[in-house]
């Protein structure tokens, strides 16, 4: 049986492949929400989109990036997040200042992580979902002061789904549910799991939603930091290589990529969250001259490069879902 500490210290996406010794997840489904619906293209483009990658505890660095951007009067018009990025992004886009997000993040501990696991083995709902519901400043994504989208994978079809309407807690639950470890988020009869399976750094989603300029924050684990001892280590490494490759391919389509220099390996812990936040601050501060140049330059809008098989499409339009 895997411990909460082992789960918390790992990158979310590869867990289902790498942690074969973990117990299975009970087939317990949350109550279905409203029917998904297809939204038309946005009425107005987003001058600046901030894309936040997955990365589990490494996602604390996103908070540091947000703090520096706010200190310098830089506010995105759109926030798109996968997994850990969807978690931080939902709180911020709902109207919380980065300092408030940082204070709220101090409540995240091993009891929360362990409680999340226990909930999937027969408890009463996800504490992570409850955490977002408790802290988000609005109960509906449509009412957020900053446009927001969480990226998830529709598990049966293996396609990319965007949650940009409905309950933010349900959207984050969908984006962060690791298949085989955490129960999928069941919404309107469909199962949604970790968005990192299809888009660990969701730049293409930001473009699809009308972003003129995209700043991506990439905190995906670097396989070069791994120790290749056991067979399990090597299986884990295979998954990490796939995730990192997909992340780098998509991040290359951003106008600017911020990659915080994070602590290595065992140093990425909840006890060391302030160092992770500081790493985000330092990386964002170093990128400020490039960010200012980007904002002053005329936008060069790039179309999403994803093939049709990547998206959960309805006809010619992207299928988005209302979470709730």
C-alpha cells in the first residue's frame, strides 16, 4: 500500500502506471452533474493567457509566479490549468489575491492528501474538491473575474475536455483525478481524469480559447532527476519521459515559458513548500523584462496545432463541459 507521503511527492500523471503496488480504487461515483454543453467561440479574445502546468507539489511554484506578476501590475485575462495548475488557477481566477492563495495553501497537509485517498475508498467525497469549494470566491466559473478553464481527460474516449463553466470544485476534481489511484470525476454520465494525460502544459487550450499571448509556467518533473535502480523506478521513468516530452512539445507553442528551478527529488515536500513558492518568484522576476517586451509587441496569434483526435469535438466545435 502506498503512503500519502509517497503519493504527494510524486508527479500526478504517471502514478497509475508506476505505482502498481497501490491498492485499487473503489468503484464509487460522485453524483452526476448537469449535462455538458458546447460553447461557441469566445466573444472577445484574451490579450494575455497564463497557462499553469501539472506537477503535484511542484505546483506551489505557480503561487510564486502569480505573486510577482501581481506585484508588477501584470494580470492575465485568461488562466488555463492542468492538474495542480487547475487547483492554483481556480483559486486565483475566482478573485483570490496570490497572497491569499498562499495562505490558503498552508492548509494543504498530509491529512488532506490522506483524506482524499480515504474518500476514494468509501468516504464522503473528496477533501480537495471541498477545499476548492470552500476557498473559491465564486461558486460558478462563469462569474470569475478572470476567465478560467481546467483541462481534463474524458477517460472513455481519451480526448481532451475543457471545463470553463459550472462549479470550480468539480472542474478541479476532474482535472486532478489520477486514473487507478483516485476515483474519476463522474459528470453527466462521463468519467473525467487527470488532464496531464493529454495536455500537461495546456498552451493549445489557451489558444483555442482566444489567447493572443501565452505565458506558460512549466513545473513538470524532469526525468533527469530520477534514480534508476529498481524495475519500478524504470517503469516510473518511462511514464515521466512521455509526460515531459508532451509537455515540452506543447510549451514550445507558448510565447514565453517560465521554468522555475525547483528543489530536486526528496526535497519537493509539503514541509518545503516555501522554497517551491520562492522558486516560482525568482523565475518570474527573472522573466519580467521578457514579459514586458511581450506585452508591448503586437500579438502574433497562433492557431492550435492539435489534430482532431486530441479534442472532444462535437462537429466542428470544441466540446466544453459544465462542471457541477
